[in-house]
């Protein structure tokens, strides 16, 4: 494993390693305004949601790595402590990238990128009409993290109004993850797109107390067939099956075929049982898989 000491790396090297590793990152397309009324629009991938009560998102206009200068977005929120966080989807990603061009102060990136300005209800900066979700925010705090090349400036923005396009809502009026078509930032010029084919769910162990991987037999934990994801699902069951439930699985047609075909061959028996259990896990039949693994 490559081990790097951050103090031995230049800011450019650090940026490369970290932005490739800490990804994908959601994109905040921030619209701000200065005291003279000049509008600015710029994307930031140092961005996320950090609190729901109060609703706080944070983005960071970092000092430029190449010359240590600050960005217009930071200067604007220091003058007018308001912003709109516009969420970026695939339909607007190229325009969003264009808005990151370092135009002179006072140049309106809405116009340069071809976005539509839409008046906000509560704050002075306009919203991006094309964005599927627009968050009107008051800036509570600005926290500088340093004064050197690449140092971040945390903008703690309290969300006051949420605007959501109706076409991304489901029948219950909630955001449909498959419809919003989000994009995210990776390292270098790389982006990722959240499409239905890339979506999956993971059962949250919040309402149940899983037995944990440590409760599984060594033969299961050290399986040459099961993956860490498989073990995580097995460890999320609430209790081990009873001896009767385990014994009953030997009459399963597939299990019986494996047992009959591997009499006297414990190595292949374990491997084939584990392979069948893995298939059941993939079909969501985790409890049945566990019974087979405990035979």
C-alpha cells in the first residue's frame, strides 16, 4: 500500500490525490451578489448537507492552488450574506462547467453559461431556473481554514426556502431519486451520473439490532466465496436461525442435490453451499442463505 505524508506533498499533489479518492462529491452551483448588485455564479464540489435542524449546507470556495487568490463567490458572501445553492443534474452539467470559467469581477456567469436568472423569494441572489432544486440560504458563518494555497473557506448556509421542480417528484410528493438525474464531481475532469442502473438500496440497521459479522461462524467469516457486502447483510439479521430451521433447509431441492453430490467431499460441499447461499443473498433471501451457511 502506498503511504503518503501530507507534509511531503505540494498543494497540487494533495489536491490530485484527495479529489480522486474523496468522490463522488455533490455539486453546489452557488449564485451570489455583491454590494453593488453584481451577480456571480460558480460551482463548488466541496459541498454537502451537515444539519437538518437547523437545515445547514456548507460549501467551500477554496483559495486557488496555483496563485493563492480568492474567488468572487467568497468576496460576495462577505459583502452580502445570502446565496442560492442550485443543485446540478445531468441536463445542465456542461453549462455548470462553463460557469466555472474565471471571468473578471462583475461579469455575469448566468449570461456566459446560458442559464436563466429567476428571482428568489427571500434572498437577493437569483436562482438558476434550470436547476431541479434551488435552496435559498442565509449565510450564518464564514470560516477561513487558512491563508495558504488551497485553503478552504467554509460557508455555513442556512436553508430558508426550498424550490423543487414537480417533474422530479414521485406520487407521494417526494423527490424520486431516479428522476432527478444528479451528477457528481470526481478527480480531474471526471464526473459521475446517478442513473437508475447505478442505483441500489442498503437496509439501514436503525430499527433493528443486527447480530454482527462477529456472530457468524469462522467458516462463514473466512469464506472464499462470500464478499464483505455479503457478510454485512448476514450480520444485519436480528438473530441466528434455530436448529430446527437450519435442519429444515437440507430438504430444499438445491441444497439436497449439493449434499448428495458431495458426500465425503467437505471442501467442495462447503464451496457449493456458499455459492448457493450467495445467490440467495443476491435475490434478497438473506435469512435462507444464513440457514444454508449454518448447516
